[in-house]
């Protein structure tokens, strides 16, 4: 079996690691500290609100906290939570790279586009996907996931 140093393994693409040999010979997973990963806790025990690695921040699916709000209200509340998460890592909506929006109905897309452009203001337009899904948490009408650049830690 070919041996691979941990440094080479961490720098390699997953396909290169698999091609090099058995994963068992490569050692256990690296810790958050070793990999430079910082996590922002969520309000549940299932995921982080956001995770930073290097100069990139990734959020989970951010929803409103008040499901009694209408669709636009939930979108605005999710945007506010995203702003807070990005600010925790020294970033902002100005640094958005990619956004995925999940909703239960395509009928909400025109309303979303309006509130989206209001929220973005003069920020650059990131890559974006608007997807209709069959299931979100009960009462939730929208979930937004973003990836943004941030200053290196």
C-alpha cells in the first residue's frame, strides 16, 4: 500500500486521495483547529448557523425564527440573520459569492425578487439558485443558504 503524508492528503482533491490508495492508511479526520475551521452555533442542535474556513463563510439553510410572518416577512428575517452571521466573521452581503433559495412555491418568486433587490441594494449580484422544494420545516416558507468571502482569520 502506498503511504501518503497527511499534508499531501489534506491538499489533494478527494479523487486524488481515493486514487492514491485506501482511506484507512491516511489517518483520521483533522480537527477543526488543525484545519482552521470556525463554527457559529445555531439555535438548534443539528447544525451550525455558519462555518468559516480560510476566507470563505458558508451558512446552513437560514430560516426566519418567526414562522407566523408572511413570505416576505420570513425572507427579511432570514436576511437579517444572514447579515448577523456574516458580520460575525467580518464579512457582509457585499461579499456574497453564491446563494441558494428554497421555497415551497414558485408563485412567491416575484415577491422574493423584489425584496431580494431591496436587500442587496448596491451590493454585487452573486450566483443564485431559486429552488422549489416539497418540504421545509413546518411553518417555514423560505430557507436561504449563502457562501461569502471574508477576511482571512
